[in-house]
C-alpha cells in the first residue's frame, strides 16, 4: 500500500504540501489530490489480517454477507450519516460529519484506521480515518486543525463508486474565520485504489490564506511489511 499526494494551485507561483499562498482573486482555485493503492501481495494481506483480527481491529471478512457491500447513504448506531461506496470486493465509508473517510476495504482487508475510542456521535471530531485539517493545520489563530473536521458536509452528488461533498460558510465557521469559500471533497473508489480530491474556491472579493491536510491513519502490521 502506498500513498501519493500532490498539491496543484492555480494563479500562484509556489506552494507547499500543507499551505496555500494568498488566492489572487474570486476565480482562483486550489486543488489537493491523493491516491491510496491497495496491496496486491496476498502474503501481506494475510499477515495484516491476522494482526488486525488479533487486536479486534478487523471484523469484516471476505465471505461477509453480500448486502454488506451495498452502496448508498447510511446511518450509524449513533445517528451519524455516512456514504458507503462499493466497487466489486472494495468498499469505502465517508462520514458527512467532518467529511471524513473512515474505511477503505479490499477483499475484507481494512487499510484505514480509526481509534477504538473514537467518538462516532458528532460530539467531537472523529479520531482517525482521513481527517481534514482546514483552513488551519495544527495550532494557530483558530481552533486546532481548523473546523472542517467538526462540521457537517453536504452531499452534492453520489454514485455507487464516487461521492462529492461540499462545505460552505455557516454562522459557526464565520465566528472564527469570516471568509467566503466553498470546499468540495471528492472520493472515488476505483478498481484498484481509493482517490480523493479537495477543491477550494474563493467566493468573495478578498484574498485569503489557508492551510490544508488530510490527517491520515492507516492500518499496518509492521513498517517492514509496507
């Protein structure tokens, strides 16, 4: 399994992986993409499955009921909505709360980790998964890692294998960061990988600075097995 990430920024001269330079005008955009590739090595999958099962992290199996792979908008036991994508023997779960990817499974093998003590009821950001840090990474002028991870995103479009989520300003976000923006987060479950893309649009007349990152947690048995 490997993760490749790139930042593509329009109308600016340079950028780094977590920070965007000021957006020049209303039409400027910022894009961030990442790709998670599933391992094809059966020995590695078997090793990781055994390790995960021994620790209670992996409960799904390749012979799970067929309806477990159904795609669509679902609700967990605590009342939070999430989108399940399905493509053959692969699935991915994306929560509307925080726009957080909490699962990517191939043949029953989980590649994304969520902490066992994570709150899945919306009382605090989900601890684990591919968690958004936006518009700030780490500590700073607003709350730790920004607000994208603890607000509800909306579904703009959805198929069995892709979902497009949006986040726009609200009274809550304007209290700490009064900018006119529109964030679009796209997740695509392809035949052999899970791809994500983040698009930030400046909907106002004034330029603004922001930082963006996916605070990612992965399930691995050992570093030497990667």
